[in-house]
C-alpha cells in the first residue's frame, strides 16, 4: 500500500471505531510456544504464523535461532517503524528512509535467578530512529516520531 492508501485505511478505522467503540476492544490472537529440542521453541499462531527461538549455548541452548530477548527487541523495532510509517502516511509525508534500531542492556544474573536484583528483563531499552522526509522540518519529524513510539504497544 502507498501512503495515500495507508492514510485512508487509518481514517476509515478511526471513523468505524468512533462510531462503534465497543468493537475497539478485543482479545489478541494467542501465541502458543512448544519446546522442540532442548531450549529451541516454536511459537505458532492460529493463522499459521510461526517463529522459532533458541538460547545461546552458554545457557544450554543450541544457538540455532534468535533468542526470545532478541525477538522482543525486533518486535519493538518493527512496531515503532510501523507506527512511524503510519504517522508519516497520515501527514502525507513520503519517507525516503526509515531505520529503527532497538537495543537494551541486561544483566544475566536476573534471568539465571542468581538474585532478585537485577531483574530478569532489560535494565534499559534504547530506541534510535533514522528517518528522512524531504521538505519537512526536522523538529516536526522528531515530534511525530516521538508520538508514534509512545503509542507502540510492544
């Protein structure tokens, strides 16, 4: 879909949900994780979607697939990029480039249960965005990016 198609779809969805607010809330499609081998896990959805994760060899995994933590960062980066592109489409901007990088800092003592502190999850998460929108002021782009990231449900 092009920017115009995306903007129209968003406008239609907003209009529909404004008129039918009870339909805005729903149960998300489930993801079911099944151990395949060791720490290798296949996650499937009801629509046939699937992904595989594995842990690094240092904690007993096979290192054959991305870790669940990397999938979290990938999901966050993808969500932020999607929402930024949606916002750009709504504003009528033609993105000539968009890269979203998400990294985090972790402490393995949490995930290995060595201590209640630090936590098992990331200690901090950083989102870096590189976007190019010719003809649009950088401060306006920055504000749109910040608003889009703030709406990311991941």
